[in-house]
């Protein structure tokens, strides 16, 4: 439980706390850093400030900033989300399938980094940018990038060793170096 007196949770503050199962965030928190709950393999729920979607994630200013790794294998991001934040799903080892709705416009850097069980991803028709290392080491075998995407950043699909089929939409104008390395 993070008390109301705390205003900021720094980046990677609880990184790899493998025994952490539940987090309650006090009302005083205004800032949450990058990767705060990454690799918390037993994390099942968030409570308190920014907790959303029945405690499965933290959403601040329409940006999903963290996901409870152990809350399920399949996940559909809520329609209220416009941005998937940097490292929001990073190292979610149990996540196998994710649906990104049409409300999302940006997939942040390392958003699904090291989600090594992620075998299915559906990218919504409003995503304009896929960030650096966004799907690093994911295990899906096919991928469709919608026409709305204009930019695929460096290493976006780095080390996706099962990837055998990619359909790239007509809107893509920039594929940065090593995007599919």
C-alpha cells in the first residue's frame, strides 16, 4: 500500500518484485515513472488512484501506464485508452493475446517488451506510431499493421523469432533501421 503522503513513484521502483500480488495507490500520487511494476510476475490487481478495468491496469490521462501481469492471459485494452505508455506491459510473461482498440493512436517504446508468451496481437485502426522495441521478443507468427500506422520505430519487432508473415498497411511512410531485426 502506497500511502496518501507519497506524491511520486520513481521509474522501476518495484521492478521484478516477484512476490508482489496487489498494489493500492494512495490519492497523493501524481507521478508514476516508467516500468514501475515491470516483471512483477504475481501482480494480480491494482487498487486506489489510477486503478482501472477492474484493477487489471493503471490508467492516467488516457494512457495505460501499467498492467497487472498475473491478471490474465488475454487482454483487450479499454476503449478509453489513447496511448499505451512506455513499458506499460513490459515483461508480462503470462500475456498471450492482446487486442488494441481503435481508440489507441500510439504504442509507446518497449510497451510489450519481453512479453515472451505474446502469440497474438491485434492493432487497432487508429494507431499512427509503433515505438522503439515496442514488441521486442514477442512470439506471434503473423502481424497486420493497419493503414493508419505511419511510423515503425527502430527495433519495434526485434527478435520476434516466430514472425513469418507481415502485412504492412499503405499508410506506412517510415520504417526505421532494424525495425524487424
